[in-house]
C-alpha cells in the first residue's frame, strides 16, 4: 500500500469516526469539536485531490469560521457543561434509514453516471489565474460564491449573538 492510500484511509476513518462521535456525543462542546475534526479531515481530502483552493476555503470558512462561532456561542451562553438528552430510538432508526437511503442514492448515481473527459482545456492553478477568477462574475468566477458565503457567515454570527442574548434575559 502506498503512502497516499494510507493517508486517504486515515483521513476517511477520521471523518467517519468523528462524524459518529459528533452525532452521538451528549456534550455539546465535544460535538462541536468533533465537527471541527471532521471539517479539517475533509480539507485534507480536498488537498489530496489537488483542490488546494477548496481545501483552504474549507479550513478558513467552515473550520475557522462557522465552528469557531458555534464554540463561542456555546461558551458565551454558559452551556459548556450542559448535556444533551439521549436520542430516542425512533430518531436513531429514522436517521439510520435516511443515511442508508442517501448512501444507496449516492452509490446508484455513481455507478450509473458516465464519466467522460471534457474537451475543454484545464483551467490553470497559478496565482494570477486564481486571482482573476476571484474577481470574475462569469462562468468560472468565484465572486458570487464568496458573496453567498459572506451571507452564510453573517447569518451564523447573528444566530450566535441571538443565542447568547436569549439566555441572559
């Protein structure tokens, strides 16, 4: 087994284990930390696929932005020691059925999709090309996704402030 395969299996195992721990953890701060580990491992997978820009965005936006806001809102509301109630058996069953349906749909889609090579030339990954695409609003531009992401961050910030202010009244 080669080095990249070993790293892939380590990252994939970390994603699966920490996802399960995030779902079943009864302590809210631990669940948020497990979510952070999942997002960092996912960025590692993006990096392995040579999507360095997407990996950087994953780390900065989700791991560095959203999860930190979640953790700050937990710390601000003094709910660090609170335990979540145990999930009901019906919720676990419906979640497992939904997960199996999602896995089945993903596997069916991947097996039935015809992966054809594109006749278009690959877009460069040098800094000049990425810089131009960051400012572009066209087909390969990143301006619109960054605006959507900024709205998502604003919503997360407003939500965390709302949660923090709600518990003080």
